[in-house]
C-alpha cells in the first residue's frame, strides 16, 4: 500500500488510466480476433474490411500511447500476412520427371 499522499494520488491516477486504456486495448484485440475468424472461414471480402478496421484500432491505440508503436506494427504485419496467405492460391507441387 502507498505510504505518502503523493503515492496515494498516483495510485488513483493509475487506476483511472488503466480503466480508460482497457477499453481501447480490448477493442483492438476484439477487432483482430474477428478479422482472423473471417480470414480462416474463407470470407475474404469481409475479412479485408475487418482487417482494415483492426489496423485502424491498432493505430489509434498506438497513437494514444496505450500500446507501443512497434507492438502495433508487429500485430498489423502478422494480420496482413495471414490475409495475404489466404488470398494466394495454394501452390501445387509438380513432380520432377523421372529420368
């Protein structure tokens, strides 16, 4: 527990910030989950829109300082990588001619 008055005030400020930041962080995580669910289900048109919304929410969280900008960039890159892999048709392995 805090000992000084300033420590008590800082604890109150931290709790207010935590509650305010929690909503933004949760929204970003939810948007990512929805986008991934659409990507894996094969609904690519809806997935593109969901990915765009997830990227916007991650950018807002990073802009507000709720998550680190590198963290947002990493999450966006992973999400876009999954979308791009879902869009490309699977490569077929051609067997080499036996000689």
